[in-house]
């Protein structure tokens, strides 16, 4: 085994499981006998400033690991730094190489989404070219579930459980009155509709679920939407709609685009918000009835108090596996889930070349969406359902969930 | 004991505990030996149409009661009917009297907030005047915690626990990046700031809490707000603000008023939304930094998956007590909590004249708010804290909380 120390970073948007994966990578590093396990504060950005913590010292026992695993959002801090192409900015890479040498870092683990996998790809390619032997491994994380090569992503199951639970509660709430009303629930998902699809989960077992579910994989058509609503009103006065923030009309414009400034982040993604609000105004004008839009917003990605046990256990496991694969000599890879069977649910872990994953998006297949494009199929829900199974008994203190806080 | 049957109604906005109180009233009626226990579907509105269900038949055993108690939002349905003054609309009252006689209803329980207590007052006064002997009892329910005569209200503890937990999770989430950013969390509370005050709960035990907390009890001043933000930025780049939807400027205008249509409901309350959005836009213009507003919206009042054990147990108890007090001959009253001590927390139940409660609002006392008006005091948090203590092991089925659904 390559001798040297490890550094672990977290990157991209928070999830309720990213710390469970951090816990898993640390456990794997310990198991592999890696001596020093550094945590990079604020990802690659902090690493460039040598802002690190000692994870072995911070995580002393299984109780520490448990509290870390139930803490939402990156405990190490995150960043959204877009790594430059090495040719264009060799300084950043030589700076990193210098830091790796200084701390004898031979293992680099980056827990993140597809943008973070782009960092893993560039870094492993550069270090290889520079003749510095090290293992660079990506560990998946994203509530969006849209990474290529892996059956699903850590963090998705907990977000899906939160969304399905919250939408079911909203359905109870909106059903109390008899007046005609539309409730629009806006759910995250810029390009992939996996999160929005989860809103339909109660339907899998015959419980009330949203009447209409719109994913970004199908063009949104206002006339069809009005027709769908009119049909739903024939069944009951309280219509609930789940819609992805990323739905677009056929001309390629986001439905929520009109109500916002259209700022793009450093990766060129447009910030979306206001899709629910835009539909709320449209429905109010068309139907004149009571309309409310609810943006699930940040809580859907950081609800540590309602984790999926399956998700958290898997998140720890994939972190551990990434460390062990790296210790076994692999590099430039990402740990991935392979679904062996749906019922009983069984998943194994493999690794895949990072080049196949970086910057790719795994959308909801068209066959998982009904013909009309206003809901998902039973097959889709059967794919999602195993990922939300099981609950955890989280540690509460003074009535609130206990969190693991690392000073930065 | 007055012989006859009982009818129970739920009214006003949903909470996560209103069904626990329903469960308690049924348990109390059973204990008192009341034979038929009807549920009025959609409150007084449904009762006028004789839409009722048989609660004895629906709630067969303790398992049924348990699932009902963990189900958010009025299982019987609700209404927002404003009862007319008897002189102005004697027909409504004589219709009710007729229905009471037809079903031999001698016990009427109404679970609701201050508008519902207005219904209890009018009904008990009318029936008394009409010489129809019956017991009319109010049972408190409101997440707002703003009913007079009672130390607190069932439903508040669970909403407060959800708000404190969610705000704490949002704090974890927003702290992951290093860029200057303001996150504004808009919390329910038209006139009373009890819910918004709960956002500060993590501070009671030294954990990170919102930097700034604005309640409707103090006029909102934009210049002070900007100064407060500038000071908060001196401490850290991620500033979190909790604000009540009901904050007003000194001229009496709601901060969120500009961004909405100003529709009023049947009780004359203005619908508020957009307070967070209004502040978001103001901060963006003033500071030019990243700003996000999060409206906790309906989930804060219907998050059955994160109930406070104290709240749910008390909600059952107060329902039971209301039934037993009625069986003992009381009428025109509401069951109330009396806090005996804070630490150890101890509450007892009394009854109070409904006339003292109907249409009154119990605000957060000025002494519970700091001098600057931008946060609550330790004393305030010590009052709230006991109400969020304890968790429940809820029944999940297929990964989602099980709900008790009554067909309407």
C-alpha cells in the first residue's frame, strides 16, 4: 500500500448524508491504516490555503461518528470553486502539489456532485502527469441523484424521504377546507426530476399523492397544465401540484425565468427560483381560485432530522469503500452503487472511471414518466422506494437534534 | 350527568397536534360514559349540513388513537366559517338547535383558535337563551400560542420544535460557504411572535442561532435592520435572520404588504406572505450580496413527523380534561394550561370563561424581547423550551409516516 496521509474534502451543495459519507471515508482510512487523516476546510478552496483539520482527533469514538452522520450539510464546509484547466492556470496545480508534498498527502478524497468530479478528474490527470504518485478518488454526493455510472447517489434517499413526507403532510393540510384551491409545491432539480418524482411516493401504496407532477425532462406546456387542473378539479376541490424548479417550455425558457434576474453561478448554471410563484400567478389568472405556492427550498437538502436509514447506512458504506479501493491502488475513479435487485433491495459498490462521470447528467428516463407528461410511473416509484426505507433514532439534546460542528 | 350524545368539531388552521386533542376528547367522552361520539366534518359548516362521522366506530383501539395522534391537520376537516350574531341570522342557530335535538346532542366540543372560541361563545349563549340544556366547550388549538387565559396552546410546542430544528439545519446549510450571504427565514405569526421566537431556541444552550429575530410586537425599522446586518457581518459572512410574516413598520403597514394583493379572509385578517421576499429585495439593493429568503410556509404547522412529545401528550390530556369538565357540568368555557413551574416543568389544566378568550390575542410581552428589538431574551426561551422537549416514535409504513384518514 502506498504510504502517506489522506485529505478529505466536501464540495458542492449540502445534503443530509454528506457527513455520513465523510464518516465512512474516515472509517475506511482508519481501517486501511492511513496515519494522518486531514479534513480540507471549504474543499479545494481551503486546501489551497492550507486550512485543514485533524479528523482522527475530532472523531474519537463511535458516538462522534454517529453525531457527525446525523448532522446535515458539509461539516468541513464546502466550496463551488471551478478548477481551471491545468494549462491555463498551472500555478493552482503546482500549489496543490506543493501542499501534498509538504503534508505527505497521497490520498485525496472529494465528496461531491458532478462539478466536484470534474475537480477529481483534473487533479488526478495533473498529478499523474507530474509524476506524483497518489490516489485521487471521488465519492458521490448529491440530492439530485443525477450522477452517471451510479444507480443512485448518497443524499438522495433522505431528500426523497423528506419530500414525500412533507408533501404528504401538505396534502393533509390543504385537504381540510372545502373551497376550491390549488397548492403548488416547488421542488429542487435543475436538470433532473428525481427529487420531484419522489413527491409521488405515497401513491405507490395507495395513499393520496399530488394530482400532477411535472419534471424537467418533459417540456412544460401551459395549455396542457390548465387542462390537467380542470380534470383534477372534477375529482376534488383541493388540487396539489408538484413541480421541479427546472421545468422549461418548448422554447427552452425556464418557467420561473420571468420572475428572477437570471444570474448564473461560476459553473454557468442559472439560479432558479420562482417556478412555483410563476405557476401560482398563472393559475390565479386562469382559474381565479385560491392558489398557494410552497418552495421546499433549503430544508429539502438539509433535513438531518428525517434521514432515510438506507441512505445513511449506504452513505457510510460508500465512503468506506472509496477509501479501501484507494488503499488497494485505484485512482481517478468514483465509487458507485450497483443495484442487484429491487425486491428484496440489494446494492453493491463498484468503482468507475471518473472521466465517464464528470460533468455528465443522469436524467429520469422518459419511460419513467407517463405519456401525458404529468406524473411518474409505478416503475419509477419502485426504483425510488427502497432508498427511503427505514428511520434512524437520532440523538436529541434539549429537544433539538444534536449536530457535529467543526470550527472553521 | 346530563344524558345525551357528543359532537366534536375542528376549526381554523391545521396544526400537528389538533388530532391529538381530538383523540383526547374522544377518550374523555368514553371515560365519561357518553354513548354516541360524533365527529362534525368540516366543523360547524359541515354540522349545519349534518355531515358527521361516528368516532367511536372509527377509533377502535389504542393503535387507532396513536395513528390519529401522529396525523397532522384536522382529520375531521376544518372550516373558517364566521358565525353570525344570533340576532342577525337566527336561522343558522335554530338549524343547529334542530340538529342537536335530532341527534340528542348535549355536548359540543370545538377545537380551535380564537376565531373558533368566538363560535363557542355565541353558541353557548344562544343555547342557554333557547333553554336547551347542553355543554359547550372550547378546546384550544393554534400554532400561534396567542390564546388568552392559557399558558400556551396545543400545537405550539410541535411547531416550535419544527421551526427551531429547521432553522438550525438551515444554519448548518448556509454556513458551508465563505461568501457573504444573508438568509431570511419567514415564519408564521400574524400578530404574535411566539413562533418566530422559537427560531432562537438553539441559543439557549449555546448553539448557533439566527443573528437577528424580528417579532410583530415591535415596529420594524429598515434603517435599524441595515445597521443590525452590518454589525452581524463583522462576526461572520453568513447572516441568518428570522422574521415574522406579521412585522409592521411604524406607520402600521405590513412589511410584506407591498408584494401582495392584500386580500382579507372572512375574519378580516389580511393574508400575509412575501415579508421575507420584501426583505430579500431590500437587502440585495442595500448590500449587493447573495440573499435568499425561505418561507417555512405550511410545513411549519403540519410537520407531524417531528412532534414534540410534551406537546402531544398535553394535547391529548387537555382534550380529555375538556370532556370530563363538560361531563361534570361546565359549559361556555375553554380548557386552559396553567404552568406551575418551569424547572422541573409542570403544568395543570383549569377551565376559563370563554368570553375572556374569544377574539383576544396574547402577544409576546415586551420584556421577552431585547431592548434593540432584534432578538428575544433568555427568559423568553426558558418559557418556550419545556414545550419542545421529547420525541415520539411515530409509526412509519413503507418509509413514510402513517396517517389516519377520515373520508369526507
